[in-house]
C-alpha cells in the first residue's frame, strides 16, 4: 500500500519518465540538417553587433522590479478577494472581518500606490533611450593637404 507521499513520488517519476520519452522520440523523428543560418547566434532575428559583454541600462532592472512588485500584489489580492467574497464568514462574524479585510487591503494597496507614485516622480517609469556617441578622430594631417592630394589624383 502506498502512502500519500508515495503517490506524489510516483506522479513525479511518471512525469519525468514521460518527458524523457517524449524528448527522446522527438530527437529520433526530427530531421537533423544544420546549416550556417541555423547555427548562427542571433537575438530576435537580428544579427548581433559587437560584443555581448555590454553594460545594460539600469532602467531594465527598475522596470523588472516594478513588474515583480505588482505581480506580488496580485498574488496577495486574489486570496483576499476569495475570502472576502465568502458570505458565510461575513454572516458568522457580524461583518467585523469584512471591515477589517477592507481596511487591511486599502492599507496594502495604499502602500503600493505610494511606491508607484515615488517611482513615477523620480522618473523611473520614463524610458530614455541612451544616445550612442560616435568617436571623433582628429587627423594630425591638415585638411588642406588632403584637398591637394584629392585634386592631384582626381578624387
């Protein structure tokens, strides 16, 4: 006889075996015709320019953190809404838990709104595209000399 944990272990082993069988079958059936285009490194269909070890704009990280913040907010609001929608709980406690839940959620959302307002005021939500600077090269040879050479050779 299996215990509850035994069923979970059996389910995990079955899932791993099923995935391995599917991947192995796919490898056997699919065609293997590598070419230069398939083996090239690309991002979003574009050819890469320069070195991949470049510094990213800090704005990427700020936007990612704000996204995670509001995803966590949704994780907390969903169970709250589920419990708040339970009419039996509201009737058994004479509505006290209902008011407590509303105030608690308003405080929670208020803190998040203050954080969003702070990020907005600081300008973290504005996407500023960085300007690329073209290197300037000052030639030690005077421009007049280049002009004479170009006139002499008809360029």
